[in-house]
């Protein structure tokens, strides 16, 4: 926030206000690290009753069900569900290709990550923002609690495009760094010549609740190009010579459909939630409508 | 092809122009520097291109669409610089009338294949150039005129009907055709009160006249709203030698011999040497070589011996452009003598006159007394028309006149001539006039004859007076149902009250009497109105009587045509299908009884050279000949330039929108 002052804030107060009412949901129940607001597999201290068990010496006397003892003359211990925090990872693709579009896909990814992170922070979840790029800056510290929102936003603002980044390498690094379970939202354009499949498989192995936000900009969805062009790939400087024609554009659209369709099917088969987003959809709409429908937020 | 293209540029500009297409191609290849554009990823593009590379030739063509359009534009511009176009006739009016001459002279072959075909070709040219909605009418004319096709804008129909026009052997007359053509253009007028108005809107039309111009000047015709265009057909230099007459007659000095007389006419502008071949019944009988000076006519005589009927043909060689007048036909019919019945109690003068050798050649005479009239034999013979002539001398014809010509001497034959008892008689009538124009009275001089007593006749309506006296008609002839009754009011030999024979006139002593008898036999007893070796022109009707008294006859024309002809009320046969020259044979039953010939014999038709400088005279208007059309060049360059503009617009659009097919 302080470094890039000329950019509008990632989250407006109105958006924050809107997001306060939402919470992150996971279809799986994970064990958290700290006490939080989420039901955990662990039994512990909460108001939510779980079970009884026989008293063994050494147990905390505070949890003995005295009413039951009065009736049965036996000591039972009341067990409560533990409420713990949720691990939420936002994995942002910060390759050069994300620098396209207006707003840039990267900016859009930052906004989305900020919105989702904010929701998590409000609900006392454990938030971590990561980028696919190499280096120590790739992973943020863990944010927890509403008070961390400014730090989180600051971190997000400072994410820079990091040159040619391999999707699979970035995901591998992420997996090595984070062994914990939780929700991971991968925000990427998936435009990697080596394919996105290996990267998603890596994530799957982590037993994470995976969401893929496939973010494409307008230039990719409806390219407005004319004439004889030498298309240069911004990441690997690969060149494609094209003479734009109606059949070529039609063919491109078909390829694009096949690409997104393939990704959707790949995800659907593996229990990954896939959301195709373009940078023209406002972030609040995406969060409040599409992701809500997909079950990421409630 | 030279006509199709008109080069408008000289060599220099063409070289410059020819350099442009290679320059365009060169620029096109130079231009192929692609604009670099940074994209997020070429991943999707590469995949798309890979698919398109499969049909790369077509893709390359598509890529070069602009180049092709530019080259097409240049090609169109070059083509329009060559000014392509074709010759076409100047626009006709929206109504045209085509008058086609199909007379004999149009069969001349000085223009290949024939003049008529040439005329048809030119008309077809005009029909082809008709705009849509233009109407045309076709009239064929020769001796008469015939509307071949009414006004129509159906060009296919016009062409069909045009092709159906056949040549005829008739001569030419324009009057009727002009009247037909003028019907619509010059509507009649109807008088109302003090003004007169047209009965219909005048519809002006172009009158195209396709003819060789050999016809009499048309007088008393106003063209009115017709614009005449005279198109002379034929080679003005062409010449023709034709037969303008061919007939037979008895040899002047040798009895039993006939001679054929022919007249040749040379319409060449130079001398012509022809051979005339004379055929009798298809066999060459005589030939003569004749040299005719330019414009000269010359007669030829071929004496020949003939016993019975013969078919004569005269042919000229070498053949010239007009074939139809190079052959002439004549016939010699069976020498058939007239049958004459003389009913007389005794008339030595008449009998003597009928017994002359000359009279015997013409007729066989049967002499009977008046009592014969009462017999059944006579009645049947009279009713059947056995006799050609019945002469009633000193007797009345009786109740029914025979089906024959009659000559009544001293009596009236029927009540049509007045009451027989009340015929006023005058003594010594003075002959004041004889009708020399009538064939019976030709060369008959009655100035010096005296008549003791004569009856003044009151001939029926339609009669022709033959002899007139101071008191009234003495002799007359009147028609009756196809026959004729001649009546002489004075006897030659009379009988007085005592029954003594007296001489009533001194006419038998005069030389005019045998002349009269001869005339009478020829006129009344001759094969009546028979064509007897005569010749008619094509298209003219022929009238004849049967020899055997049948009700219908067959007429065989040249070329195997056969027509059945029925007898009309005048006991005559009338035949009008004389369209072609040649010999026509009349069959009664199976036998050929008579023949007649149809020949052109028209020196104006034989003079086939059209004269384009000489204008046609129609009414008071002189119509100049027009040897060709006013040709206009219809050019394409405007359309080509428009097309080029269109191509340019497409090229611009594609370039700007980058929309490829």
C-alpha cells in the first residue's frame, strides 16, 4: 500500500464491507494449527458437544458430566469438538503472461487473492499468499486475524511479474514449502507450453481442497489482431507468423474452446473446482457469484 | 477480332502499363515483413496455425487475395484501354414492319445462297437487335401480300415465322403490302360534326422494305406515319437473260406443222451469248445459239411437227442467277374440234360456209332438220352438253335451251329475249354500227349488205349488241349459265307465207360472211375458254371447261402436286394454285385431257439488277436505297471501368476490414 501509492487499493471499503459477511468453506475437514472458528477433526474445547468417554484418572475434572454422574453414579467425560483455524493458500501465477490485459491479469489475480484472503482473515483463518516465481519473496508470511489485512494487502501490492515461470516448478515449490492441508486457490492463465496437468497433479497429491481460477484476458478470449503479424511470446520469445483471417480467427476460437474445455474436464475428473474468469468481470461479482456458486465461499 | 478491340494507346504507354503488374507482385513480396506483436502466449496461436497448415495451397491463395484483386483491377483497366466492342445496328424504332419480297426475282442466286435468304438474314439481324418491348411485324409480298406475323415482341416467334417464308415464282406488286402495313400506322378517320378524328391512335413504325425493287411505281399511296427504309437486295452488277414469251401457233405456210415462238430478253449491261434448247416431251428437238446485245430482245422460232398433244420446254444455257426465267413451258393440246349441230330446214349458204376446209379444222358439223329437236336423242345430247354450239336456223330452240352455246337466226331463243310472237319487224333495216370489238364481229364488214326484213331485238340485261340498225338492235349476244346465246334478228333464207324460200339478205355473197362463220366457230364452238396451249403467270387463276362433262377434275402441277377442282355453277372449273412455273395437266378420270403452262414471262422480273441509286417511288415520296445499316459500335469499356471500380472497392474493404473469405 505504501510502495505503490499510484494504484487504486486492491480492496475498496465497500468491497470489504461486502466480504465481511462471507466465509471460506471447504468440503473437507482439516486439522488446523491453532484455535479458530472452524470445526476440526480434533476434539477439544468448544461449545459443540461431540461424545462421551469414560473418565480415566488424570482427565480434566472440568469436563466431567456431573449430571450424568448423579444419575448413573459413573464418571463420564464430555468431549467437545475442537474449533480450529483453516489454512487458505492463494497461489498466484506471476509469470510475464499475466502482465497482459486491462486491468492486467496479475492485478486481477491480486484483487481476487486480496478478497479471498480478507474473507479468511475476518474469520480468523490462516492465510498465506504465494507466487509461482522462484526466490524468497515468493511466499508471504502467514497472515492471521483481521489486523493482518494491511500486511497482506501490502504483500499483494508488491508482487511483481517474475519472468518466465514454469507452472509446474512453481507448484512443486509451493508443495514443498507447505505440507499443511487446506484450501488452495490457483489463479493462473494456465498458458504453459509444458502443460498444466503436471502442476495440478502435484497439488492433488497434497490432498488440498483445490480451486483453479483460470484467468484469461480479453486479448486471449477475443484477440483483436489484423494483418500479417509476427506474434512474439512474451515469456520464451517464441515466434508465430500469422496472417489473420476469418478462418484463422475461427480456428483460434476453436482451439481456445478446446483448451478451456480440456482444463475444465481435467479438473472435473479430479475433484478440482474450475472457474474460468476473464479480467473484465469485476472481482466482487466473481467472488460473490461464481465462487459462491462453486462453493468456495458462503 | 480486330473489330472487337480498338487499341487506344501507343507502344510506349503500353510498355509502362505492362510494367505495373510485375511491380505489384514485387511490392507484394517486399511487403511480406510481418509486424511483430507481443502476445501473452503463442501457445494457442501455434496450435491454430498447425491446423491451418494442412491445406496450405488454398491458404496461400487466400493470403494473396489482395494481390489477385489488384492484378484483376489492372487487367480490367488494360482491357478497357483496348476498348472492346462490337458492331451493332442503330436502334430501331419500337415498332418495325418488315416487308419481304418473295417474288420470282428474289430467288436469284447472285447473292449467296439466294436473295430471299439474304433478306431473311438481314431481317434476323434487325430482330436480334430489337430491344425488349420492341414490336415487329413481317409481311411477305409478291403478286399479293400476306401477313406472316402480326405485331409481336416475341423474337423467337418472329424468327420462326421469318424462316417459314418460301420463295414464289410470282411477279411483284407492292400496293397490297403497303396497305397492310399502313393499317396500324395510319388509322382511318371518322367525321363527327365539323371535325374528323382518327379512329385510333396512330402508331408510327419503321417500314423496312427488303426487295430488289423491280415493281411498278406505287401511286396513290401516302406513307403517313411510316418511315420507309428501302434495303435493296442483290448485286447491282448482275445480269440475266430471260425468256419473256413462249407460245405455239400453226405454221404459217405448212399445214399440219406447228411452230413455237419464243422471245428472249437480255438484261445484261453487256452482250450475252446463250444457247436455247427446245425440248418436245422431254427430248431435245432443236437448239439455237443466240447472241443478244445489251438490253436487246430477240425472237426465236422453232417449227415442229406435231401430231397430238405435246409438252414443250425451252431452256437457256448457261444458267444465270435467276433460274426461273431460263425455262419456259408451252403445251399443245389434243386438237379437238368443236361439235356443232346445225338445225335447219335447209340453208345452202350456211352449210357451204361451214363446209370450208378452215371451218372443218375447227368444228365437225352435224346438220339436222328441225324435227330432230323433238327426238329423245337430241334431248339427251342437249342435256349432257354434247354439243359446243347449236345453230337454230329458221326454227325455234324449243322449250329448253341445250347446254351449249347457241346461235339463233331469225328467231329469239327464249323468253328472256321477249315474246317470240311480238317481235317488231322492220323492212330493210339500215345497219349503222357493228361491234367490231367483239370476237364474233372482228373483221366482219357489214357496210354493203342489204337486209329485206329484220326483227328488232330486245336483248336481256348483260347482253352485248353486235349489230345495230337505225330501228334498234339486230344482233346481240347474251350469257346464259356459263354459255352464250347469240341472236341474229334477220333470216338468211326466209320462207314466205306460201312456203317458198326467199333470200332475205345478200350477206352470204359478201366476203364478210365466211369470216363471220369462222369467227363464230372459233368463239362459240371452240373449246370454250379453254387454255388451249395458253400460258398464265404464276398466281393467276385459270378457268377451263371439261371435255367429258365430269363434275370434278384433278390438276397435276409440276413437282407432283395434285389438286382436285370442282365444277362451279357456271359449269367451269377454276384453278388458282398456279404458284410455280411448269406444265399443269388436267385429268378427267384417268386421262389427261388438257394441259396448260405457267410461266414467269415478266420482263421486269427478269431484269433482276437492283439499282440502289434509284430511289423507290411510293406515292409522292422518294425512298432512297440503303445498302447497309447505320452501324454503331457498342463498347464495353464503361462496364469494365465500373467493374474495376467495384473490384477496387472490394479490395479496399478487405484491406481495411481484413475480412477474408
